[in-house]
C-alpha cells in the first residue's frame, strides 16, 4: 500500500499508550504532553500534498539545512513546474535538470534527486520494498545514494513510514529545542542526547513531535 493511500484526511491524535508512557518516563516531556491534550503529531502533513515514498524523499532532500518555510516554498515552486503536482521519478528524469535549479534546489541536491529517481525507475527502490524493511535496512539502503545521510533517511522513516521509534540525533533545530526545554546551558552533546532519548524508547518519534511542537506552537 502506498504512503498516499495510508494517509488519513485529518491526522489522528497522539497515541494514548505512547503518550502515557512518555509522561511517566520523563517529567519534562510530561509537561509538554499535558500542555497539548489535543495534539496531532502528524497534523503538519495535512498542509502538504499527499506524499508517496519518492515525493517524501524529494521533500526531505529539499529540507536539508533549510527551514520548514523555505522547504515548503521550494516544493511549491517544484509543483508549479510539473502542472501542480509532485513529479514522479520518471517525470523528474525526463525534465531538464534546470527545472530543479529554477525551483530552488542546489546542483548537488538536484543530482541526489536524479539518483533517487533512477533507483525508483529501475525498481531498486519502491514504496512496497521500503515499507517492508526494518528501520535499519531503510537507513542503510537510502544512505547508499550520494547526498542522502542519516538525517534524511530518518526523516523518511518518520514522515513516509510513520515509524514509532526514530530520533533525529543530528538535527540542529531539535538539539536547540532540547536545550531550551531541558535547561541545558549548552547544546547537548551526542552522549547527552542519547541518554535523554533512551528514556523515550520505544516512542522516540512521538517525543520528537512534542518537542518540535513546544518550539513552534508558542507554548512552553
């Protein structure tokens, strides 16, 4: 089943079991949870076009080292150049590479997208195959593509596959959010992030969603 077919019309509320686990495991996280009783962790996807696996990867590549607003602008420009929809792998390969540049992708990101598209066209990657893989297999498979690192692969696990236990350890915005929420006087180190996020297993994805919500919805 494709990602598009699985997406609900309106994102569901946070899973109750996961929410209660996190509340009990971590008092700071508990405060973030209690401040958002109607939290829908995937509500931001409601504002985007339906995304299959390839389109999600396009979105993730677009967002490398950019803000959410800039990423959405690039995706909007890209859609405009493909008749109002996200390009399929074949459509992207058939297009002049300049189309990606004109949409706001760097030359390097454009090369990454074409390499991804080639793998989808030749069958090396597909929605079905990726959905059957473990988290570790997905990350290993995607990071074989030049320009796809762990951050992009883990973002794909979160967005496309809705995997429950993904932590974006290399995400600078997340590190800053954790610094603020947990009162660090410095950006937390990888070791500190690991110790903290271990409290949230096996629901690290939901914890990350609450943290980002605490940063971007104006609540503390």
